[in-house]
C-alpha cells in the first residue's frame, strides 16, 4: 500500500514484496518498522525516492540479445582483471 501527501510531497509505504524493499533500500529508505512476517513500513519518503515506470517490456531481437550478452561478458572480464 502506498499513500502520498501532495501538500508535503511525502509518501508512506507498506510492503511485503522483496523487490520493492530492495528498491527502497537502494534509494536510501529505511523502514521504521519490520513485522515478524516481513512486512516493511516506511514513513515520510520524499517524492523523488519513489517512482513508477510504464511497464513496457523491452523486446530484443536475437542479435540484440547476443550483442548485450557479449558486452556483459566483456565488462565482467574487465572487472575480474582489476
């Protein structure tokens, strides 16, 4: 559940979804309460900490997928060499 306050530009978030918990952690949000069932409660998050995407999935051709795979492998090898 997400609620927002247009006047203060703040969000309150309640979630059990690990994906959402991870995304909030990455933007610096810390829950003020965590239940034993894993529910996380966040209060007064800035509007800039929460965003929504269109949900469009990127469709890649086999060639694009292969090129992306090659780039990832090359980047991973370079990091290992450091």
